[in-house]
């Protein structure tokens, strides 16, 4: 067999040289145009589901969140395996799909299941699972800090707002960016110092103070008033 191949190549030198030239040109083209990732993503075709339940122990998270949610998600089409982790105050479920399943199709199927779970009594009240960002930890490639200049100092709360409402939205709109996670900062907040002796003097409990502050910080609509061929919206801004 090998002797026949060698004999055929010797008798058809032009075809052999032509095939070798085509392979060389194709190799050069592939080297120039093949995208190269500095940190290649070698992770599996997976979708991660996070569920927060603050203040709960890992045992409670496992029994009431992770286990029932895993049973609900493992019936999806194309699922190869399912891994879960129950930690303090949160649950993480990793759903690994077959390689032939489209990544965004898998996310859509998982999201449909999570919508069914939110409208049922499967999970405790107030617990809402969510999808992780459509990127793995290997995609974390850039860290940045926002710092004021020495000549123009900025209040920490204003600096935090500048990053959250101005810088982060622009980075999120950049091509190839899946998520921008903000870490740290000092958001603007208002604190109410309550004097216990004043509460006792007026017969007011701390819960009543909390409820009063909460009621004064929400927006509500009061309908529409028709007057002189015009509509006036009635609303309450907290």
C-alpha cells in the first residue's frame, strides 16, 4: 500500500506540489486569522443558578432550597449532570449541559423553569433564584478603581454614585462585556438616631418608627384629575 502511494506521488509530481502549496497557503491563513485567547475558556457548557436566603444555615439551605430546586432543574432536556453547593445564606446550583446544546438555549430553558418556581410554593416565601452572568470566572480580565484627584477631592458617596450610574453603564455597553461587578464604595445613606427615653415618653415602639420611615419612602399613584381638557397626574414621591 505504501509503495503504491510513493509510486503515485513520484509519477504525479505536479499534483503533489499543488496539494502541498494549497496546504501551506491554508496554514498561513489559519495562523493569521485564528482568534487567540490569552486566557482560554476551558469550562463546560454550564449554567449557574444562585439563590440567596440571608441568615440561614447550610443545612436549612440544602433542605428547603437546594434539594427541591435541583429536582426541578434536573429534568431539563440536554442536562448531563447537576452539581450543587449549599453555603451560609446562599445556594449555588451548576447545571452542566451536553456539548451540542446551544448555550443561550440552555439559559432560556433554565430561566423558564425558574419562572415556574417563582410562581409556586416550592421555595420558602421571599426566596427568588436567579441566573448567574453569561460568563465564567475565566472571563474576569480587568479590575479598575475610581479615585479622586488630589486637587479636586470628591465626597465618597458622590464617587460611588459616579461609578455606579455613569462608569458602569458605559462599560456594560462595550462589546464583549458580560457583567461589571461593583465592589466596595460608600453609597449615600441617611441614618436616624433614635433615643430610647423619647420613645418611652411618647409611647412609641421602635417597630412603629421603622414602619413610619418605610411608609414615607415609597412612591404611589393617586389617579388622574381631568380639568379644562387636561389631565393632571396625582402621585406621591417618597
